[in-house]
């Protein structure tokens, strides 16, 4: 019907000035982007031609063909463009499928770059696979990947907070915030744990709680990013699982979780205050 222009009621104008005749109903069913466009008061809802120049013509034609056939050919050359386009068109299922198709092509030489791409577009399966490779080949990735070297401290913390290897904290080569030079490898975390709260406070990281071999942990471990050393600080006053931890002014707050707790920690005095429990 599309190729023969049977009952087509909308024409897409592409970036190369070519056009595709389509059916509004097909576009609306396939993409929430088009559904919102044609149901809204936008001028495009009443026009017979719509300018679609957000991505290249080849990618657009592939997606329109997919709308009608349910089939699309994905390879390493077009996958990133298709992810970007499907994300723009709010086609989350297709986007995730394309991301998953990249998994066999990820290795220790490109996992960092693909991880950043996967995070940008929330490609869940691809993120998990990249993380496994990054953590399994951490030393190699840290020394050879330009993308790793360019990570901000916050991005590095987020990366290292995944998986059970946080106990080894590869913060070994975290850059000195003051001097901009690489520091020697520090010792491992004093009390290994998984899924802790990790909070940056000035030039230190605080690893709070988490889970160790005995269950929920109350440990408060301080890592000095400049000196590369660990210190045990005053334990948390109670368990707070599945909550959140943030730094604000001169304090660190641990809040929420299944216990609906609220604790305040003051690094300057190494003291906790129970605000709610």
C-alpha cells in the first residue's frame, strides 16, 4: 500500500529532500512520537507534508520500512544511528533490541566507549554486559581507554558502585582533585561490601553501609582520594537499605529506605545524628 501510494495521507520530507508517502495511522501505531504529533494541536497534525530532518535519510527509510514490515537489518555500522533515531521517536522496545544486538561486538578494547553510549540511551542489557567486561578487565580498560581517562569523579564513582567488586575499589588511580596528577594504587577497602552508599565529600569518598557476608552493614569507610588511604569512621546508627545518600553543605544525609530512616553525618566531627528512625 505504501509503495503504491494507496490511500496514503501524509508525506515525510527527508533531509536529502526526498519524500516518503505514508499512512498516518501506521506511523501513530508504530511511534508515540507520531501519535503525539498527529493527535495534538501542532501544525503538523493538519498538514499533508511533514519535515523529518532529525536524522539521515537512510536511517529514516529503514525505520519507515520497519513500521510496515516489522523487519529491520541491524549491523555495527547502522546500530548507533538506529538507536538515536528510535530514541527520538520514543520507540523504547526497538531501541532496547538494537542495543542488545551490539552485545556480541563488545570486548575489552571498546567496552568503555560502548558503555558510555549505552548509558546515554539507557540500553539496559548492553549496560550490564559492558559493566561485566569493564570490571573483569579493569586494569586493562583503565590504562588503555581514552574514554576511561576522561571520566569525571562522579562518573567513576557510579561505575565502581556496580557489582560485587566494589570491595576491591579500583579507585586505585583516582586523580588528585587538587594537583591533577595520578596517585599510586591504594590499599583495598577495609571492610569489603556490595551495594553501599557512596558519597563524595570534598576530596574524600564515604562508603556507607551496604551488604557484607553477615548481612546489612553499618560500616562507615572513608577513602582519601589524594593520599589513596582508607580509614574506618564511626558506624552508622542504624540500617537503611534501598534509600539514598547525599552530601549537603557540611553534612552527609542517609535517608529513606525500607526503614524510613533519616541520619545525618558530620565528617568534621565524625558524628552521627538520628533525625528519624
